């Protein structure tokens, strides 16, 4: 806890400091305008960032140390094994406060706004695979936002606090074999019997599923209309009747375990209901806003790193008596991709700034998620090409990124779902 208190103290001190320095920085603005232009690639200019304060950068810096010391040295091993030790890694992150950046202080969180979660998601992009950041994102921004916002005090003590501390691993139970993009059509039922729900059905593509201690489960709790008959329930994974059917073998995200889970008369106390019965679909849609912005922040850093590593490789790899990089088709293409990345970063930071002020950013978050999925596929494909035969091996980051990033256009809402949401806000969908 000492580290956590120190972190909070540092953030408060630097917040006061930044108020003082803002006065002098206004004076410097005129000088800066006429001074030499600064170059900024993916690396942010700390003092001039539109969204991030020195506190954000302090948070990122301390997370980078954990990534460099305790995660990246083992990534290759965990990728080969098809699983990473979630309890061990989450405990490290939990001790340092990174699993509850925007969660309430009384449950172990740092109590900061969502822009700090985005800063963390960007920094986690420095992990040299997609699977581990995704698993962390499920814990912080997919399985827990509804619990933090709508859960009872008792429920938050039992499930949120240990998840923030890194003592419990969470998973999200939404997708099913016949219901992925179309969440409203899920079949898993939770039928009330006395003071318990009896759960039957199954969930598919469950990230962290084989290691999780509890699931944020979306289930039908009545026979009403499909948008009003669902509830979110905290379901302990060690409950009798929970069966992990299999660990799914995936093309990418290999260090993240993905499970198919079945429920056979699983009894869960009714007090494990998050918020109100029948509000699960609405709560889940609210969770999706944060999930999509988080995923966008995470992939941005990965794309930055792939571009930089490709520049380094193509600068020293020669073909036709000159570096691959010096061929115009190569450096022009990298310039195009870098431009797209910066545009996406601007959209993400604008969406985040609006969101923390209480605005509905569903349309912008859907646009960011759509673009992130499509752009990461372009970056992976173009950069892999410039690595030639090396790009087709498993030894380089670019081939792992190529496999891992492909999920972004499918998971967390497919591209086609994002397009439908955008069309809904544009009022261009066919009238029923």
C-alpha cells in the first residue's frame, strides 16, 4: 500500500505544480510560436500535450519500468506456452495501482479520470505482444466498469476490490457460439429461485477464461424484450456446475488464454446482480464505450513501435545496392501510415476529452475502433512486406503483430457493427 499512497501523493503534488507552471507557460507561448519547429512522431511532447498532464506521463513512466523488468523478458516464453501467469502479472500491476486507475479510491483505485486509463492503455502497447495487454484490458475496462458504477457496496468489496488489487482475475461473459456481434440474441439464462439465480447456457471466446476467479456474466433474467430482459451478474468461476470446456487454439493473441465455458445449473446469490435486473444490456453498452477507446489507445502504441522497428530494419537491409528504406515506395508508404496513425491518435484523444466531461461518445468511439482495426491491418501488412522473408518468420515482432492485430476488427464489436452504430447516429439505416 505504501507505493499506492506514494503514487497518489505524487499525483496530487504534481497537479498543484502544474497549476503554478501553467501561468509561466502562457508567457512562453509567444516565444515558442516563432521558435524552430519541433518534430513529434508517436512519442508525445510532454509539456505540450493537449490531453495529458505531467501526472499522466509519470504514470506511464512507472508502468514502463514494470513492463521492461517483469513482462517483456518473458513474453516469448508465454507466447510459446499459449498462456501467461495472470495472477502473478496482475498482482504486480495491482500493487502499483494500474488495475484501478479510474476506479474509486475506497476500493483500492487511484480515483483518476478515464484519460489516465487511456494513458495506461497506450503504455501497455509497449508489451511485445497483443495478448497480455488485451487480458489486462478485460480486467480494467471490460469486466469491471459496470460493477464500479452500478454494483452494491457489498458486491464491490467482494469482486471489485480484489480485482483492482490484482488478487482476483476477472473475465467477461457476453459472446456465445450463436451470439457474438448480435449481443441481444444471447441464450444463457439466469432463472430466479428464492434468493438465488440458476444459470444455464454457455459463453464463447472468454479471455482469461481458464484462469479467472469470477465472470461478469450477461444473462437473460426474464422473457421480456431482448434489450430489457438481460442482467449483469458476478459469477464465481469455482461455483459447482461451471465447466471450462476447452482452451481455444488461436491464430494470434497466443499468450492470452481463451475459453469456452458451460453453465450447468450454476447457483449464484441474487445479491450478485450488478445494479438493476433487466438493465444488463444497457450497462454492457456503456461498458463498450470504454472498451473501444481503450483498445484504440493500446493498438496505437503497437503501431508506432512496428513503424519504428520497420524503419530501423529497412535502413540497414540493402537491396539493389541501397537500403530498402531509400526506395521511394517504401518511405512514402511509411509516411502515409504514420499520417493515418496521428489522425487516429487525435480522434482518440478528442473522444476521451469529451467522454471525461460526461458526453456520449458512442459514435466517435465506434469510429475510432473501426479505424483502429482497419489501420492496424494495413500497418501489419505493409510493414511485414518490407521485412521480406524475415517478416514471414515467427522471430520478429511484425509477424506477431500481423497475427495479433487481426482480432481488432472482429473482437469488441466487429467492423460491421461499428459501421451500423455510426449509421444509426447518422440516421441512414433502413427504416423497419
